[in-house]
C-alpha cells in the first residue's frame, strides 16, 4: 500500500473516507456530511462550522485540485 503524503491523521482519515464513499456511489453532499462528522469525532471541541470549513478545504485541496502540498488545516499531528 502506498503511504499517504498527508501528515495529519484526521486530515488523512477525512480525505480517505471521502474518496472511499464517493467511489461507492455516495453523493457528494452525503460524503461531505459523513466526513464532517468524522472530523468532529477526532476533534469534538470543533464547531460544526469549523469542521465544515476544514473538510471542504481538504477535499478541495486533495481531491478536486489533487494538490500534494500541505494545507493549513488543524494543529494536530
């Protein structure tokens, strides 16, 4: 298995989950909503708005633009 270039565990989990859900035919909105929930499991202190913002940023960065560089993201490892 190829090692992911994404450093943060929560970011990697969100992007992986989004890709997996979409590959199985889950709608964009439902996959996004599931990933927002996943992020909040990793970071229960996060507001729904903050979670939505970060998940959207990560999906745009890694999935839509296929960028490989780091994102601002959250401060965890």
